[in-house]
C-alpha cells in the first residue's frame, strides 16, 4: 500500500469520471480511426449510445446524471425554473438540487471525492475533498474550495467556461482559440489532481465540447467552413482523454460520458410567439420581457427548452384555466404541438411528453405540464420579449438531442444497450463498491457481473 493509499484510508476500487458535455456517440464512432484513444477505450472496455433525459438540457441533465434520478426528484428542470405559486423565475444552482449526488454518497462512505467543473454545483460544497464549480459560476475565488485549490487554479489561468459570445461572430477564429485555451487549462488541472492520487472518486467535466458543438456542429455535419477546425478540436479531446487514461493507476476505472447528444440546427422555434399567435398567450401591455408580464386570460406559456405550462387556476397566481378543464386544455395544446410543422414541412415535435410520464418525485410541483422533444433541426426557445416570427435563425448551428449521448466504461463487463443517463450513477457506485439501495435510482447498474 502506497503513501496516498494510506492518506485515502481505503484500498477499495476507485473511479475517474470525465464528462464531455453534449458529445454524440455516433460522431465519435465515425472517427474512431482518428480518435484512437476513445476507440481503444471502446474496444477494451464497453461503449455505446445512450439516451438523455426529458428535457435534454445541461442544467437538468447534470443533476440527473450525478444523482441517478429524474427532475421530479432533483427539482431542476432547466436553465430557468419557476417558483412554486409564483410567476417569478430563477436560475437553478447547486443548492437547488434536492437529490443526493454521487460524491456525497462517496463522502458518506468515508471516502474522498475531487469534483471539477460540473454544471449546477455553485456554490462549491465544503463536505467533499475539493470542488470547483462549473457552468454559471462566478470567479474562481468564489467557485473553488478549499483556498489552496482556488490559488492553484488561479495560478494556471484556469477558465470555468469559454467565452460563448465569441461564437456569435461570423469569423469563428477567436472563439476556436478561446475554446482550445479553455480545454488546455481544464486538462492541465485535471492532470494535476489525477496525479495527486489522493481521491477515491475523481469527477471532472469538459464543458467546452458543448460550446464548440453549438457553433460548429453543422459545419461538421455538412462539410462547412470550420469542419477541419471542429475535428482538430476533437482530436485534442481524444488525445487528452488518452493521457488521462494513461495516468490512472490499475485500481481506477475510467468512465467517460456526455449528458445529451447533438445535431445540426436548422430553425429556432420561438414558442411563446407561437402561443401568442395561436391565442394561448397574451400580455398585459406591449412592454413585456418576463413571465410575470402575461395577462390574466393566458391559457399557457413556455419555458426553455420546450416546456409548457397550463395557466392553471389555484396553481398559478392568475390562473385562467379551471381545474376541471385542465385535462381538456392540455390535450388540445398537446395535439396542436404534435401537428406543428416547420417551414421545411417537417414536424417540429418528435413527441410531446406529459408531466406524469416524464416526472415523478417529491419535487415535481414545478414540473411542466408538457415537454416537446423536438425532431432534429428544431431548437426550442421561449422568452417573453416577443419575436417577429415563430421560426428563425440565430448564431448557433448545433442543438441538443435526446438521443445519441455517449458512454464509455473501461470495463468489459459493462452492458451499454438500452441505457440512459440514470444508469451512470449506480454503475459508478458498483465500480466503487459503495453500497446503495437500488430503489433510490431511476436507473440501474450496467455491470453484468
């Protein structure tokens, strides 16, 4: 037993999880001849495409992945959620996640966890070994714990996120350069603490992959101007994952996964504009920019991505739909959403999922009544400022997808078929040999022996 084994106080098996936000399995598999490290991980371990969750948005996905339960249990449904009994909205942070994270289970088992750059983890927890929060966090001084960890990250110019605004420019050169710099610093920090080898669970996320996909994915799929730059970025991601795998001791199993898939974006769909044009939504006056500005006669409103709420009497402060009409109104809205076609004649919705089919748990009181899972090409927006058109085109050319997320487990006994995001947490707990009650999860372990 080595020095760090004694420091850890446990010689049980360990896990290193590396998230590659928004990376579709099919894109990686099509380039296994170039992405040789991921190809080796797939060949020597297990790999495949998995489903994401409803809705497939990072703010909802990462709490689900790290807890193994649906948004009805985590209490986080998207980038913007609604206060109970109010038209006030808020951006969910780490403290809004109501379910138990995998690193807390590790901590409760008297083992140690290093957590780096996971979305929806601000402020950093002080009951784990070390943590730097991810997406939507402020500066490192507030996002990292303990202080010496923050000092190290500051010293290497660690970046919590890429400057996504650079991706709005027609010339993507500055954005691509910033994406590489962000990835480089993240990898440097990951290596530093992987080599420190004082943890039982290492959990780190490369979120820059999602950012690159949002602005370059269509270039990749349709041989656009920046296809080679897109592939160059992923060649580096593959190389970095290979370096991480090489650094890991024999008692560590590597798990690599994304939280949702990705596809090309053809049209943004401004759903509150669609609701207004079709008589479902109205505003108190012409100066409107938030949910609280809707008028009393509104029957339904939308929050991103593709979440629809009936303006229900007794639930919403100014609800206009009586409870005994709820089912009929929701069915009518569902039918109209299912019939909606884009300018290209394709259906916008792959399917429309009801509250009771998508969510269950003690925290489903702010769950949407309907969620649209879009067909590829339709990126679902909301907003309350109004839009000139229902269908539009913005600066992004890539969008999230429910299908085609990726999972790699460096263990040949893992079975990755008919799997989804909820299966990752119990699989890692089995790899760690940390006991848990199987009824606590919406998924199940993928280990076959």
